C-alpha cells in the first residue's frame, strides 16, 4: 500500500501504531521508499511513542493532547501532531509545542466550514483535518486554511487491498494530488 501511494506521488506516509508490526513496517518502508517521509499515528501512550522513536519515525500523530507525549517527541526532535477538536484543545496543543494540530474528527464538526471558522482566531496555528476528509472534499479543507489533509479510507478501498490491486490505490493518490495541486506547492 505504501509503494502504491508513493508511486502516485504521495511522499508522507503514516503507519498506524495499532496495525500489525508497526515498528517493522516503518523500518521497512523507510528502507524501501527513501524518498518518502514515514511516520506513525494513533500513538496513545509513552511506551508506544518510545517504540516509534526507536523505529526511527519521522513524525507522529496522536488522537489527543497529551503533554507527556508532546514533550517526549520534542525532546527526541520528532514532529508531533496531536489530535484536538475544540479551540481550547487546539491552542493547548500548540502552546505545548506541537508541530501542527490534527483536527479530528473533522466531519463531525461540520467539515471545511469548521476549519474556516477556526482561521479567524487561530489562523497562526497550522491545522490538519482528518476523520471525514475524502477525495471529493480534500481541496475544500485546503481552501479553508488547512496546511494538509489526512485521509485513508478512500485511498485504500478494501476491495483493492483484498484483490491486491495496487494500481487502484496509485490512481487514487494521483487523483488526490491533482485535486490539491492548485492550492499547494506539491
């Protein structure tokens, strides 16, 4: 799957820590795809973060704001993007030293209009929406002020994975980048 999205032009790849053998996968992808930046997500505790750091992740996502995880990642010089939803959580994550803030689950809060609404008071905080970003609405989030988007379900359809149809995934990655190209320096 990583090779397929890389072939489609995506260079930031996240391996969720709750997948099978995440440390091994991260090391393997870093070796096989040296042109990609490989990180992990769904880091919930210090033990997981330490395992990710040992696996040489280049960034990490957490689903929540955890001061200990943020400080540990900063000390290890690993960009950390904690998940937050409310303005208070977003500002707290940023003040603790987060590299950016993942706004999750974005669709539950109204999608791109929520990102746009946050831009007035919080426009200096880089936001990455996840949890409801699709191929069809990804550009809307960038237009609303997000610096990036996170999505997986539409990039990795179950039937394509089950059938090992990697070309479908490559084409979806290309489609995503094409839709985002007018709004970024991709």
